[in-house]
């Protein structure tokens, strides 16, 4: 059992820093940074899967907070939608983490792969979706749909996690009518809350590697700041391209997991 940097080689620490920075950048643009961050954490000697998940959430919350603040300052997303959505998502994430303690994620992975393929096809075949904001709902319905998205994806983040930011963005774009840039800005605020919900669950269990988590968090912050600035500068078209690349990587990663768990 490890608690910090005991027995960790310098090369592993460097890899964690690089992975944290890259994950922060990817998360700030389209989500999915856990694809880079979790494998790096699993290289830490003696680390358990629960410690890796908890420390990953600690690192991620640094990055999502930084990118959320950066987006807010530059894009000015409507907080009347983002805040209620984030509160519901935090509760959903905590609930997902509770279920994750009793139910294996392998049960849900085939469904997630199918959903990701549908998302990729939808985004690729509708190139104009997400170019500009054309809201699909107004009044009370707008907030009901936003909170439902927050609850479902927050629950998913606590239960499984990979691609939460990507799912948030595509839901905000396709179900609510936001442009990719504004959807990314809101997604970061909600993603910050989902990370917090899962972290609240993990804290009493003593699963966090605080030293590793702080280093991971600082590198994630730097990547998140740069990623948010890049996304704001390049706009929705750039975010859409990176989104498709990350969703493709998620499909491959989770598809391999499903194959190994069921057929290997």
C-alpha cells in the first residue's frame, strides 16, 4: 500500500506530470482526459484500483475547476442553467460511486460503447450541429432537460467515468441546442461538480494518495488552463474535430475492455 511518493521512480513521476497536463488539456476541450491519466496512475507501485480512481478524481477536479473559471471569464456561459445542472450532477455522481462499490462496471460497458458509437455517428453525419447556439427548449422545460442530463451523466461519472466531459458536451449540443464552445463551457462547470461528488464518496475511505494527487492536480491545472484558452481561441469547429478523435479513442478503449472481459 502506498501513501505518496514512496518507491516511485523519477520516470514514473515525470510520466504522471505529462499525463496530467495532457489530460487537463483534453478535458478542457472535449473531456476524456481520464484515458491518459488513469493508465499513468496505475504504474505507481502498489497502487490499488480504488486508489487510482480516487487520486484521478482529485487530479481532475483541479483541472476542471481551472478550465471552468477560464471558460467563464472568456465565454460567460449562463449560470442559471449550469449551476442547477451541476448540483444535480454532484448528487448523481455520489450515487453512481455508491453503486460502483457493489456492482461491476463491466455490466454497463457494452451499453456505453454502443452509446459512444451512436454519438460519433451523429456528430460526424451532422457537421453543422454545434456551430451556433439554437436552443431547443425554453422556460421550465429547458431547466428540466438540463437537470436530467446532469443527473444521468453525473451518475455515469461516479459509476464508470471515462468520457464524462464528452457525454456532457454532446448532450448539451444535441439535446439542448448549444454550440460546441458554449456547451464545453457549461460542461466544465458540471464536470467539476461530478468530480467533487465522487471525491466526497472516496474521501472517508482513505483511498487518496495525497502527494501524487497534488502533483497530478497541478499539472492538470496547467493543461486545463491552456486547453480552455485554445478552445476559446479556435472555436466550435476545432472542438468538434477533437471531440470526434477523443470519442473514437474512447470507443476503442472501452471496446477492448468489453472484449477482454467477455471473450478473452
